[in-house]
């Protein structure tokens, strides 16, 4: 048996910071990402690393390279996580950053740019926060579009490479909010894709939103760049009409999923022709043995860590 949902620490959902919505107007940390230096060529699936920024540094993602060729082990780093919160006064959802997410964003020059300069994309994950607001219960197209605007403004302001949707912990119905409806997520993602046509939009394939991908003749599948399995230590193909090259049926938690399981999932990723390999909870310890377990299968090389 494998553990359902995420075993990760959930302090992102209970942050103490009172920061609301967007803090527009910051200076040196904002703006477009610096042009990355060409990374050494790497053949094989795209590797993704979620980082719990309440506990760990985003810079850990850039410390791992392939012993053979020197390419980055990880191609996409995910900041985990901002939240979708609910204002009971205005009865509207808003984008919220706890103090640790805020620290990463406000210090983009030292927390984000070094990864991008290595050729690693940096994406912001957005997660429910026990307040009733979620991606699947916007009451109108206008409300969904307004939240999409907050997301795309954040990507532009901090020079990020995209947005990841994780529909957990919304607690739909709380604070008088509505239950999931069929149109909400379609309106949200459609508006977000229109706002940022060249950025990453990814789906952590869980929750009511993930099962509501079509409405009014619009199928969201083509609007996503990637979708991945949310159950660590397991194999599950996301039910979304994306090519295999954009799907990760494998999901591992670094340091908790056994090295043998990580290797088996990586071997299956390659043998069955899938193009993405998802990892979660990369921390500051030397995880080169855990990482090498899957890089040997994905890329034919051990991983080395630079402190």
C-alpha cells in the first residue's frame, strides 16, 4: 500500500503572515527572469522537484548534476506553496503568500534567478487553505478571470516560469462558499492561459478541479503543459488528454520512497515512453544516493551534489 495524498508538512496552509493578495510594486526582485545560460545537454524525461519552502531552500534544486555530462538533474523547480484564500467581507478569493513564500519571492534575485540562470524553470504551486475557496467553485466567469489575473500578475512581477494547480485543502462550502461546479476551473485555466500563453501551467492531478476539465465545449487538456500523479511511491497515469511526453505517472518523495521503488518507477517511465518524472520534498541533506537511484534509469548516470 502507498500513502494517499501528500505526507508533507502543511504549514503552508496555516501561515501566520497577514499578507493578502498581491504585494505589487517591489523593486529589485521583480521583473522578467534573466536569460539562462545554456545547460549541458541531457537526454531523457523532464525531472520535477517540489520544495517545501517553509523548511527548505529552493537553491537545493540547483545543486544536483549528472556525473556523466554535467546536465542539471532537475528541469523544473516548484515553490510549494502559495494559497487560494477567501475574503469573507468581499466574498472573493485572493492569492496569499505565507512568510516563507513571500521571502522566496521578495528575494528572487538570490532564491530564484540562480536556478533560472542554470536553465531550471521555477513554477509557483497554489494550494487550498481550509477557507472554502478553491479552483473549482468560482461562482462566475468574472470571478475566475479575476483570480487568473492575480496569478499571471505574480508570474510577471517575480519573473516566474508558470503556475501549478494543487486542489487540496480547500474545504469547499466553508465560510458560505459554494460547492465545486463544472465551469469554474475551465474558466480559470482558460483565462490564465490567455494571460500567459508562453508560460508553464501544470496540474497536480487531484481534487474536484482535476475531474472538471471540460465545460461548454472547452477541453482544458491542451491548455496544460504537464500533469502528474499525486500519490508518492506509486504509478498512476493522470486522466487528461496530454501526450505521454507531458505526463508523469511516477511520483516519489525523496528520502521516503525507497531507492528501489524510485528506480523501478524511473525504469517504467522510460520503458513506457513517458516524458516527466515527479519528485517531492527535496531538502538540504545530501540526497545524491536517492537521486542517483532514479537518474541511473532516466539518464544513464549517477547524480552528484555540489554543496
